[in-house]
């Protein structure tokens, strides 16, 4: 199961809505925001699903940028 460590940069005016949406997203755990940056852990069943989840976060209204900090997929077959 791929596990990704991400940091989302949000628009300040949209941060509350982004946090609410993230908390409702399956497989996503939200950390404590630091200014406009929000740490996130994303879990998905496959590498393809992990990529799709990350892409959906990139396109979320109010998200300006997604930094991929780490991806652990050591238990995946390549």
C-alpha cells in the first residue's frame, strides 16, 4: 500500500474549505496547518490509485501547490 507524505499550499481565503474537504477524503490524514501549508498523509491501495489521489488533491479548489515529500511503496510489486 503506497503511503505518501505531502504538503499542500492553500489560498488563505480557502483554507477552511480545503481542510474540510481533505478531512472528508478517504485515505487522507490531515496534520496541523502551518500558515498556508497543510501536511497530509495519503494512503492508497495501488500506485495508480496513489497517483490519482495526489492529482485530485492538486486540482482541489483552494490548493495552489502540492509538494510530494515522500512516497513509501516498498511493499508494492513493480
